[in-house]
C-alpha cells in the first residue's frame, strides 16, 4: 500500500501543476553540470505549458531533437559548447528550419542577416544557409563561443544570442552596471525575458522527458546522401529527370529558397534521398547538357548552292528571322553574350580587413579566402586579392581600388 501511494504521488508530481518545487530542484541540480540556476514563476508556467503537450507539440519537438541533434552536437563539439546548448534551437524555434522572426532572423537557432554574413553563411535570393542544419549550427555555435568570451555567463550569453549584445549591454547599464543576471533581467522587456524562460523550461522538460509520462512521437526521416550539380537546375526539370520530388528536396534542403537547385560557379552540394541515388547517378553527368538543349532553340540551316566559273559551291548557313542572311554581313552577327561574372583585382591598403572587404565586395569571408588561397586570418597591405563579381557591376568594384578607408567603411556600414 505504501509503495502504491508513493507511486501515485510520483505520478502527480511529474504530471500535475503542484510539482513546482520538484521542477525547481531539477533545474537547481543542473548547477552540478555547468548550467547556472534560474527559476521563477514564468519558468514554471512555461514548464506547465510544455507538460500539457497541446497538439502533441512537446512530444513532436522531442522527436525532432533526436533527428537534428547529430548536426547540433557536431558543431557544439567543434566549438567547445556545453551539453545544454543542444536544447537552444528547441527553446527558440521548436526546431523549425523555416522559422522566421519579424526581424528576418531565420532557421532553427535562428540567426539574423548580419550574423549570418559575419560567420560566412551564403544568403541570396535562391539559397539561405541560415536554414541549413549543419551550416547554421556551425555559425551559431561560433557566435555563442564569441558571446561567452565576452560575458563569461551562460544566462547573459543565451539572452544576447537572441536580443543582441547591444541591447543586453543597454539593460546592464539600466541595472546600474550590475553583472548579476537577476538585476539585468528586471530591465528586459517581457518578450526579451521570455527567451531565457523558454530555454530553462525546455532544457528541464526535454532532459526529464522519459519521466513525464508523455507519449513518444516519431518524426519521419528520409535517409539522405549528398549529391552535386554543375549548373543551376530548375527543381521541376530535376524531378522529371531523376524522379526525386520537389517535396523531398525541400525537406532535405530547407536552405533552398526558390524552385531551383543553386549553383554559384562551382559544384553545388545538396541532399537527395539515399534510395534514389542510383537513379540520380544515371543522369548526373548529362543533366546540364539536357537542360541546355531544352531551353536553347534549335538552329535551322539553309543549303546555299552557287556556281562561279563553272564550279558549284555548297554552303550551310544558319537561317535568320528574315530569311537567308548574307554570308559576310558581320554587322548582323549577334555579339557574344557577356559573362555572368568576372574577376577584379584589388590591392590591399593599410587598415583593410576581412570584414570590411567582404562587405564592400558583397561576398563572404569564406569565398574571399577560397578565391585567393588564404588559410590564415591575416591579410597584408600591398598584397593583391581577386574578387569574383557580377559583370554588370565590374566598373563599380574596380573603383574601390581608389577609395579611401573612410569611404570603404561607409559602404560597409550601409550593408
């Protein structure tokens, strides 16, 4: 009987709202493994919301965590982040790769445009690596490492990750320059406070999920393999030739922003279903040729027979829109189309750095290093760098060589 009553008490302790002290003790126990203690009524309210499991949202989030965690943990280990950081995406976005904040921050973490650019993520009209599980996790953990180097306090770091270091520093000043998080917390808006509240509630519920009595959910996973493309391929054309559906591509590549497989002048890597890899390999090397044939109109030729000095001459000439064109009329021969991108050369000036040059030349630091074979984090005045820029803006980028340091900084600050 006694054991039955203890079991009953335990059941209500784990599932009822009267168990606030138990959840607080569990959060306090995290101090022994590196997570500072933080608990208040708002944290308990969020815990209760997660335990309610409306529409199985919490169970689904736990199922997603099992699928996404290898990507997160790989980046976490590369940058030396502690165990509890693996739950930050769940707390911020419920692990939705296409989540987007009103300010434009996107991805499971999520990251804003400037942070994505700072940490080398591609962000274009057709591709946004802030939505890539692996790329965004690497950038986010790098950012967290930098913030922790500044604040030396995980509660401040986690809040700064979402609201920005500038806003957190403002709250610190409003708190009389106090470094106690409890003082700083009072000067955050309710929406800003919610970030740290969500984090602590999510960590403790997901960590103790097996003891909550909630039912496990399964998250459908498509086993994937990597593939490459050597040109820009419409998804509809790719689907027709490989049998890999657009829905499968979008699920495996949330970084795709439009209905094309991106290409930036070098082989693009993306994910396809492992079960369909064989069908892809059959057409991989001919996809770009088939695409060119599909969208390039056929050339019609006319046979021209002339007789000069009793000798018959036979020529094949492309047929023009207005009939047969004269053979030597060079004015009617269309000029070759200019290249999409060209190289421009820049001589490094004193005061130049990776961030400024990547801003003014509209590229990432990773691209800049790749184009110039740079492996270190130092560039020296007098060295010559190459930048791969749109042909239509070639003159604009060439004139950067003649700009002063102030002019370049002004351009960078406008981006």
